[in-house]
C-alpha cells in the first residue's frame, strides 16, 4: 500500500532530483562514450578529484555558493589537471596511469588543505562544500537542474557539431592528423567536454562516484552495438535510466542516492556483459559450443572421408 | 596544544608511512598499474565496514585482514572483467571500484548512528590523531598503533623486494621472458598486489583513501624522472617520499591544516620541480637542447651552402653575407647571429663582407654531407 502511495504521489522534491539525475545520466553517458573508447575511462575520476581546489578557490574568492560559480572553478581546476596530465605524458616517459594518479591525489590533497582553511575561517556560508566530495543528490534544487540542463545541453550540442572530427580522433588519430585536422585542439576540446560533463554532476553524486557515471553507461552500451551513433544514444539512455531508477529505489528506503545510482548502472553493465547479443558472455558460450559441435561434425566427416579413401586405395592395390 | 614528544611521533608515523608506500609504488609505476592503488584504496571500504561490524573496533587485526582481502578481490575482479575481452583495463578499473565504494558508502549510511567511522576519516585520514591511538599491552604504553602497523608494512615491503628482487625486476621489464624462464609472473603479480593492498589498508588510517595514492605514485614517478636504474629508483623514491612527508608536516603545523593534504601538495610541487630541473630529461634541459639544435642546424646549413659553391665562379656572390638572407631565406637578424656563432666556432672566417670556410668548417660540412 505504501509503495502504491509513493508511486501515485510523485512528490515535487523527488521529481526535481529524478530529473536532475536523468539529465546528468544522459550527458555523462553520451560523453563518457568517448572517454571509454579512447581508453581514458579514468579521466573522469581524475578530473572530478582535481576539481576540488577549484571549488575551494572559487568560494574563497567570491564567498558565494552559486552553482555556476563553483562549477566554473571546478571546471578550471579539472581542466588544468587534465592539461598537466597531457603534458607530463607528452614530455616525459611517465605513462598515463602514473600521471593520472599523481594529479588526482595531489590536487585533491591541495583542495582538502584549502577546504580546511575555509572551514576554520568561520564563514557560515561554507556548509555544503563537502557535498562536492561525497555528493548529495537528495539536495538537488531546481536551479541545480537548470545548471545541469543548460551546461550539459551546450556540451552535447558541441559534441554534435564536431561529431565527424571527434569520431575520427577516437578511431584513427593518425589518419585524422594526416588529413590536416588539428589533433591537439580536438584533444583539448574533447577533454573540455568531459570536464563539463563531470563538474556539473559533482554536487549530485560526488567526486568518487562521478567517474562511474562516465564509464558504466558507455561500457554497457558498447556491448549492444558496434556503431558510434547508436552507442552514444544507448549510453545516454542507460545513464538516464540509471539516474531515474537509482533515485526512485533509494528514496523510499532511505539510502544515499549517488551510490544507488552507481549500483544501478553497474547492474546494467552486468546484464549487458552477460546477455548482449553477439558479444555477451552467454551468446559467446553458445557460439563456442555450436562451433565445437560443427567442428566435431566436420572432423568426423573428414576422418570418415579419409578412411573411405584409404579403403578404396587398399582395394585398388589389392586388385592390381 | 599537542605536546612536543607527540609531534615527533606524528612526524615519525608520516615518514614511515611514506617510505612504506613509496616502495611498492616503484613497481606500480613501472608496470603501468598505478591506478590499481587508487582502485584498491576505494574498494577496501566495504571490507573495512563489514569487519568493523564484526569487531566493533577500528584497529583490530581482523579489519586489516578483511580490507586486504577486499583489495585483492578488487584486483581479481578487474582481471576477470578484462579476461572477458568485453571491457578494457581502464574501464574495468573504472567500473569495479566505484561499485564497491558505493556498497561501502551505503553500508556506512545505514549504521552511521552507532559507529564512529565517519566519511571524512575514510577519505582524508587523521594523521593528526594517529599518535593518540596508543598500543597498550599489560598496561604498558608501547607507542602509537599506526607506527607499529606501518613499521611492520615497511619491513614486509623491504623483505619482499629483497627476497624477490630478481623476479620482480624480470616480471616488471619482460613478463614473457619471465614466464618462459619459469618464474610464474602471476604469483609475483598477486604477491605485489597483496602487498599494495596491505600497505594501502595500513596507510588508510593515517592518510585516507585518496592521499595514499599520492604517497604511492608521487615519489616513484618523481624518481622515474631521475634515474634508469631500478635499485636507484627504489632508494630515490623512499628518500623523496620522506622529504615530502617532512616538508608537508612542517608546512601543516603552523598553518593548522590536514598534514596529509600538505604532504600531497608538496608531492606535486617536488614532482614539478624535478620535472623542471632534472638533467637531460627535465623541461629546462629539453628547452635548452631545442635551442642548441636550432643554432647548430643553422650553422650546418651555412657551411654546407658555402662548401657547395666553393671554388666555383659564383662563389664570390654566394658567400656575401647579405646574400644569405635571400638564398637561405633567413631573417637578417637571424642570419647575423648564425654568422656570429659560426665565426665563434671557427667554422668560417670573414674577409670584408665575404665568408670563407675554414679547414675545420670544410671538414665538418663534408662529414655532414657524407652522413
């Protein structure tokens, strides 16, 4: 009865949170596709952690918690972190993984130092900055949904405008360079789009979990298709679905929304890996069994054929 | 205020933790698996929470055991996912640890009222209070628990590396050769991963789950810029880890900010400094090499140009300095500087406005052409 009541009276706060989570899932799902295909899935993890000092500095400079301002600070810091990683990898023999780990943890540590300075300054307005670390989906307001919608929409539109160029960049960078596309600029553009997708979701699901929002829907979508456009659409749908289902499941039983969204997305990955046609584990094992059987039949008939041939040969020799 | 002697204990804990983390970090950086430490440090959360429910204490050995097991489980999960060939390594890591971390967060949120395992401590650690948690046996005060835990980890890491140095080196640099020679790379791999898990869990209490990555990756990455020898890299990364810890500590105390945070900040600054100034591979060295190569190339162009026309009728016209502007398409200022460099190097000699190759210049130009 209680569930029924809950479903019929879809209350306002829950609706705001759900629409915010759905928008977030759509944007991060679509853009995450590029990160996953470029094998930079963990860029999300890095940017979301590296954003922390930016949030702290934005607050220190302005003293306000306007979402747009904090998102801007987060974006600048996250972008700087990504840029430092690109240059470390380009100029030294240090590989992506170490550069990721270094930037992620040290930027975050610096952010923590700044946050503790802010906390001690006794600014009463500072409460809630912590949300950027752990996420507080339940406190999404209408203005947050607007920020997510507008910035996310802009990012998606830019993605569509540069669709062809980005596609070439992720699948054949060498060819893209040879026909004169500005590879470095496109690389920075793609990174910037990812930065936008990440920072708008920080307050909702938190730094630690934002990376999964970028990875999981894309990995799930990858299992169902080999086409980029279908994969982006599917990932966006999966992301939105994870956002909605996570919010709706977590709300009545009072568990944190962010982690529930992540677990929903993870379950979708599990289902996709197990059951997707052509690639999935189930499909593969069936295919393998069928192959083995047809191989057996083939070898069986081959053995039969050779035996018959030998017998004929024997007969021939006997006759002569 | 914190008494003087406790201060030294905190510093000691920081130094021991940094050294213990720096050692396995070297192998992670070399094997391109640094992010595994990030994954492990997040994914051990559910293990810690579950063990806490069972033991109701944050410092029981069972807790460390359970968390280590979760860490190793994470590695296994990631590898299983990769083995399906449906998910690449980076995505496998990016899927596994947030899911496990989410489970941990949900578990904590459900029982948060009656435990003191708060999220702040999980992510950031409390190095400041590590020295208050005293190990007492039969009422004797034996010093902080963290010091014993991390000291033990340090000894264990050193022992593992000393015992399996040859195997580790081979598996790190040529896994297939190691396999053909009969050293099971899988065994060494899991041994190393268990150590990383244990070290992470041990350090977790002091520095939290994210900054432990700075302790593991930072010193090793910095040392990697400085040397080509594994032994030297191991020693250097421990030294750098200790320097980071001491400087971070000295910065944190007067500012009254989290020590782990300043250590991480210093780690980045030290990396940046080394990245700038290290000989041969640093940014400054790279920039200087670029400039030197630019001038050397221009001088070679000049002497080859002179050699080409030497002894021919047009030689007089071609070796006019003013002619270089048009023939080599050089800016006048650039050409003047190249000529000056070439004169200093005694590649050419100048007679009025004419340039003549010296014997030295001629030999070098010929050598370059032959090459």
